[in-house]
């Protein structure tokens, strides 16, 4: 079945978002409850690609107001240790919600609901915020970004923010063998499990200010100056990947969701305009081998690590990596699944509370996650103690 994807380019972001969702919306929203789910799980100013552009959100709000929706909520569930209201305020999302007279909410403030995963491969059940399941429409509105583990994070992966509180980390900490390594990593297959019980009704991709490199938190901004919308989540994500200069088959979790959920294949997409690839740019990917080339004196061990600690490590290396040399080496270790051999490494620094729990009493930099300045101070204190 053909699936329409609308790409609007080169004008005011709120109007692009409005026009894009209007072109693909085929339902009756009158009197209905609508949840707009942006990227708002990290603290960052507007137009830094950490959070969804407030103007893109404004455009989608205005569309549903014009459809006489009964209730419109803007909400996300932040990374552990991040206040989602502070994140939305810093990103300018709160002001837009106030100006447009809609409520902004923390998904984690709602009671959890457990969903059984029928034929689950990596997980048999997951706990979500109950709010998305109480709404008539859920619209995923992420920033177009690269991702260190999944290649890209778009409309489908954005829904992981609907997992309840610490459950957000569970797909990063799957403690079982991967039965389908040819299809993707454990995380990719886990996202496929999640998507069998929760997919957005519509996707609006914020391609105004995007992120390349070591996304989703410490990459570099890159502008596409566009908005993408579709009723079909894999159709939207495939177009998003193409606009990033990536092959459709290169992001495993999107292919897994397409196969398991029966959503659109790349061949079934009808894009407007059909020459939309003229807007594409080649995004630099989050290549970990490139990191070791840039910072050869720093090694990273991640075992059972969530994306919050991974992003913290990447930010630390980006900001402080030049301070280390052949006489001042560093091994940064994170995650709850560190093994005995990892703890024997020279120049070892355990980062985060999970690493502390698996560190057999070794000193560790506290935090969930810790901040970069705290890691640097911890390293300096350890040297002074030695």
C-alpha cells in the first residue's frame, strides 16, 4: 500500500510543520485527545538540535487547534536525572505551549502501565507511561539526528521516551544473547519489540536544525531547513534517513519495525515533492572508530550502559580529550555489566552509579549520569590521592 510522505522546505518552520501534517492527515480530530511527543529529554537551547524546535511544535499545535481537537498535550519523559519541565523551558517549548494555550506534561508523572509483548524477542513486557494509551492520537515530533548505537534516531525511536522512568534504560541493558544478529543489535530488536505495542499515529520530523556525528547529544548541528510528515512511521523514517544521505537498509530498527508491524517499505513511499533528495546532505555518522583516531589515548568500555551515560562520556571526551596524552592515558568504563577483567585495566575510571555498582568497591564518579566537569574533578582527585 502506498504511503504519502510530505516534505516542506525553505520557509518559516511553524508554517512548514502545519503544511506538512495537513497534507498527510486523513483522520477526524474533532473533540479528540492529541499527544505531541517531541524530543525534550535533554537540556539544550532552541535550535541546537538537542530538543525539537519550538516553532515546529507550534505549527503542529496550530494544525490540531484548527481541527477542533478536544485536548492537546505536549509531553515527553526525560532521561533519568533530567527534569523534563526544565528541558522544555530551556528549549523554548514551554513558552510556545503557554502562547498557544496548551498544556505541557511530564509523561513520567502519569501512572505506569505494563504491556505484554506478544512474541517478544528481547523483552516479554515493558512498562510505559499510561498517558499515550489514553490519547486518540500520538504524534512523534523528533529532531533528525544521528545516533551512536542505532545509526539514526527519528520518529520510531523517539517513542522510547514513553517508557516509564528507569524503564527507558532497559533496552540498553538486555542481558541475553542476540538471536538475530544478522538483523541488528539487541537494542534494535528491542525497539522492534516495543513498537509492536506502541507506534505513533503520525510522525513529523523536525529537519530545521539537525544533528550529525556523535548524536543524539554531542554531535554537530547541520541545517536541512525542512519538515517531513507521514501517517506511516517507517515511511517518515526512511525519508528522514535518505535526507541524511543514509541508505534505507542502514538503520536496523526501522527495517525490523517495518517487517514486524507491517508498516511501509521504502518502495511503497510516495514522496512530495518526488525530487526531495535535492534537499539531502551527507551527515557524518557516529563512527566510534573515528573517536579512537581522534583521541588515541582514551579508551571507552561500555557494558550495559544507557544512552545518558554514553552521551556524558562522549561530551567529556569532546570537551576534555585533548588534555590526555601518552603519559596521561585514560580508560573510561560505564554500565552495570562491567566484568572482572574490565576492572583490572590500568588508568581505569568508573563513571556513573551503575559502574559503581559493578565495580566491586572501586571508587567511582557518582551520578546518573554525572556531568563532565564532575568526571574531570574526580580524575584529578584520584591522581592527587595516588
